[in-house]
């Protein structure tokens, strides 16, 4: 039986209670969709007019408790990012070629502050998460896939300087958030893809050598600024979950289902009460192919297994093959 809080909670109170694995009045929810064609189609088919802020109206309709903010480039000059480090041979080359948009002095959160004030004034009072870029995923974009994986295999200075630069960038963004948004911000979103559908994407030694020390720095920075850590990695990462918790992860996402060690009963038995789980609702099979009642039952299973430390969401971004009625069912399940 999932413990529930007495009386109503604000969206923010509900999320942060779940993050702390404390009783909630109902399971909170997150919407891992965007403002592109899929989000517009869902809103349209739910009868939400496209005029005005339809994306916020969709969040209200689905009873979504979280919102996101992002840093943006101050001068609008995004410049090139893809393959920006393609020619780098040394750490000094990385510094020389480092792209404009990934320099802290060129980023701002002023728009996020205004957006958060608007949410609060409208009565939404959501929990708010700052989204930050992944370290190695950013290196892959700047370097090119083949070169990036060769860098990782070699553990060379191009890789390490690039990962350090991204770590320094994210530290600066956490500091910027503290200065600009203060304690109205609740979570810092960080990620690094560590898993495949059959196991870990890299050797445990590589993960512990190249990724965990830098991620640990960022988790510590977020906690020192008073924020909780929302961490994303797809795949069968069960062997690393205990270490991630010890490093400071407060919310683990997307708990990709149907993989070794990732079913909610097992996660609850091993890690329940130590971390908040977010996601898990299968978007490879159930959401695109199942019936709405099957979706509702699966959501209720996750709440029963993992609550109160659980936030409802799909196990990755909502794809075009997921029908609107199943999206609605995911959020209309008995919470």
C-alpha cells in the first residue's frame, strides 16, 4: 500500500515530497514531450486550441507537476557545435576550438526567471528543473561519433579536456541558476547514457574512470546550491544504481522497462526509499500498441511498487507512434 499525505499539495510540494520518498496526496507526473509535431498533435486531439500557450494548457489538462527551464545564448549567435572539435589533436586544441554556445559567459537564464514567475502567478506552482547537457554526448556531437569513441577507448587528452570543459560549463550553469533563480529552482537535470538494452554501454572501469568523477563534481555542486539531482540514463544500468545513489542522485530516470534488473518490483526491493524513480512506462511496446486500460494498469503497478518515491512518466520521449488515448490513459490512471 502506497502511503499518501493528508490534504491537498501544490505541484511543487508533491514532486519534492516524492523526491524525498515521503507521502504524497497523489503520485506526481512529468511530461517528457516537446512543443514539436507530437506535442501539438496530442494537444489538438485532446481539444486544446493552438492559440495561446497550448503547451502549458496541455500540462494542466494532464495534471503535470513539473516544468523545465533551459539556459539560452545571450546574443542569439549559436554558431557551430556539430564537429566543432573534429580537428582537435591536443587539449590546447580543444580550448581553441571550443564553441561559442558552450562558454558560460555566453549563456543566460533571464527568460527562465520570467517564465517561472508566470507559472507561479497563474497558480500552477510547479516543481522546476534546470536541464543541462550531458558530458560525453556533447563530446560525441562536437567530435563526431567515430572519433569520440576512439577518444574514449584511448582515454586521450582531447577526450579528457573536452569532458572537463563540459563539466566546468555545467558547474557554471548551476552557479548561474543559483544567482538568477535562487531557491525557486528545485532540481538540476544531468545525464549520461550508460546503458544499452542488454547491459552497460561501456566497461564499468571506463565509467568509473571517465564519467563518475566528473558527474560527482556536478552532483556535489547542485547539492551545495540547495538543489536535488535529476539524473537520466537509458538502458540496463541496474549494476550502477547503487553507486549513483551513493554519489548523490536523488531522482533516477527513465528506468527503461523490459530490461535485465529494471522491473519495478526488483528496483523497489533493492533501492526503494533510497532514490526517487521517474518513468518506466514502456514506450516501445505498451504505449504504441497497448490498450488504454493496459496503460492505466501499468501506471498503477509502478505507483504501487515504487511509490511514494515515484514520478509518472514514459520511459523516454513520447514518439509519433503513440496514440493520444494512451498518453491520456497514462496520466488519467488512478494516482
